[in-house]
C-alpha cells in the first residue's frame, strides 16, 4: 500500500527522491512556492511526501530537517492511503493554528537557484539523525534539535533561544573534541570551531564577536543571574555586552556548525555569514 503525507510551509519547486520516499512540489512556480512557504499567518500546503510506508520517526526527523532549512516551522501530516491521482486533493490547502515565528531566513538556498543543495542536505541530515552510534558519540542530535527548537518557538524567549543554542553547541563540542569535564566550556567550543575552519579565539579583545568567551560570559549571566548583559574586562577596561547584540551571531554560527557536522558544502554557503549576515555567495 502506498501512503502520502501533506507537507506545509516548506519552499520547494523540484522533486526530491530519497531512499523509500519521494517529495513532490505543489507548484514549480518559484514566486508562488515562496509565497506559500513564507506565509507567517498560516501553514500552506507546498508538497506531498510519498512512500510505501512512512514511519513516525521519519516524519519527526524530516519535519525538523525541513524546519531547519527554512528557519521556519514546517508541518508534515500523518500518512494516509494514496488513493487519488491528485494527492494534493487529499489535504487541506492551508492550516491556520498560530502565527509562525520567522527564524531569520533560510539557511540553504532555494532549489530553484541551487538545484541539488537542499536535497543533498536533507539526505545527509537524515542519515546522521538515524545513525545512533554517531549521535551517541557526538551528541549531534542534541545540537540539531536544540538549534531547531530555538527557531520553532511560537513566541520566542531570548533567554530560552540563547541557552538552547549555547548548550547544544557545548554538548556537541565536548563530545567531538573529547573534553567533557573542562570547567571552561569556551575551550572545547573553540577547539571545535577552529577545527571546522571558523576564525575564532577564546579571547579576542579587538573583535568580541569572534571571541568564544563573549558567548560564554553571556550564557553565564543568563543562567546564573538571569541577566541579559554582562560586564567583562577588555584590556583593563570594563565593557558591557548584551545578549540581544549577539543572538544573531550565535544562532547563525550554530546553524553553520550543523552544516559542517553533516559534511554539507554546496560551495554557495558563506561560512562567514555569522559575522557579515550574508548567507550565500
């Protein structure tokens, strides 16, 4: 028996074929697909997922992967029997529940422009999430889902988003570099980031955005004191840093770490986007 699921809120204009499943777009028109996918007031039907069987685990993981790509919450319906030549007619064209939180724009370019980028990432991410040994050794699933949950909040709380991002990155870094008990979490995070080619140091007084300690000080201020700012010493001078000024940087950086961790590079990603804000090149 063949089954089909409705996919809501994911931008797609080209079919994606993965082992045992196929994702088919509702439209090949780029502008219409974008309007449906980026609608913040409702979840618009944008694609269907077909397969001989679709497990709950697959739906759970794929829903999160598609949400990560869009940096918007994406929904996938429960599977139903595919009994119609027009599978889109089996699903409501839109679902209105609550306003979607804009996570800042897609992390991977649309398939209309970069034909294979999204399908490549989806395949790699699902492989990693299904690899239990890899997840146990690296805590990748913790990194990934904390990153996703930070952007899927219905009404984002800055302190929740920041802590999810930092703690996910810390767990992954400690596991990958095998430094689980260091009291200074900046050190394993810095080792991980430099191994991935990011231009960072534990301390960098001349460029606090590239100093891992900046993000650690802010995490400590939030976690220990419920404060959204911290006072740090920079070359003998007290300087105030604020969570709001660095949330974009850590959010984009963690997303880039996810791309690195699954071995994704389509040659269009700007790996410096966590600093300059330009996602693609």
